[in-house]
């Protein structure tokens, strides 16, 4: 749809201009917009998409896709009669019809109810397990945290970071130790200033933030110095940054 101005794109060694048929046959796309033939049946439109890429007819494979996406009982329904969530599933079925090795999902869960979304993500997991490379665009950060192996963060159309999810969480994430005190205090004792503790507005909690991948020796020292300062705590818990926390911090830092 867009003519390249410079550079090259290859799909498994196939140039997407010089060998566009080979390149495109390896790629499936689930667009964000719900665009498909309103008057066709589910079965017909998915089968037609397979034929567009020169794949031989394979009713058993089409049946398998439709059943996995809970569309089998709708196979003879016209697209125009389906709900928005079902139409989204049809787009996924069309994208999978020619057995692509790379699948682009552009906000596939937008407008999809909880039950349909759960089933859809199970299909995505199975595809990933079978070796299909999946590129997911989403505004639901929890989906990226649950599904992705690598994360790319985009700000105003520019990729500002691409990294392995686990490494990103370890490198950029923070952990917090939250101490619930026996009694209220008005200020953090001077002796505890090296720990840069945050005091809650009600004066009953101290929060110690530390590096998620660093050593935890500082916690033992903190507890010792806390006792030496005459402060006693009745409970403690730890908290760790979510991918959403990291995303927000990245976008703000790059702003």
C-alpha cells in the first residue's frame, strides 16, 4: 500500500519488492479496522483469502481455524450479521488462512469481550508455540506483559527501545520494600537518610526503593538501622514495577 522511499525489507531472505509474492505469502495481517466483505459468508471469505496466496484448497485446515476461533457455528453466516468481536475473529481467520510464518496483529483485542479475548489469546499462544513469529501492536500493556518475548516501546511514531521483556523488567524495573510501623512518625530519622526512604502521608509507612537486579544487602542494613533508631514495624511487603510502570517512565523520560 506504501511505496518505499529508501531501504529494504526482507522476509526470510525474500525482498518485499523484488520477490513480493514470496515475501507476502509468508505474512499474515490482522488490521485494526473491521474491513471485510459484508455480504460473504464466513467460510467463503476465509477460503477466498487462502486462494489469494496461491494455496490449494484445504477445507480441513479452514475448519480447524474456524473451530479454534469459535467461528464454526457461524461458518454460513454473512459477515454483516456478526458482532464486532466475531468480525475481529474472522479477520484473524483470514490472516491465518494461508498458513503464514509471520503474523501482524494490530490491536486485535479492541472491542472484543473478555471470553472471546481469552480464546483468541490461546490461539495466539498456540501459534507462537508452533514457531510463528507474532508482532503485536497493543495499548493494553498487560497483554504485552503476558504474551510478549520482546518489547518495543514507541513514542510519537519513533521506536525508543526494543529489548527482551525479562531483561527490560530486570534492568528498568524497581522493587519496593514497604514497612508498616507500629506507631506514627512525623519525619524520617536523620540516621536513615542514606536509604532515601519515603514516608506515607499518614506517617505509618516507610517505603524503601531499590534496584530490582541489585543485591539486597541494603535491606538487612536498613532493618538493623531502623531498629537502632527506635522504630519498630509490625508488617512488611515487597512490590515490583509492572511493564506499565516501566512504559510510563520510559515515555516520560524521553519526552
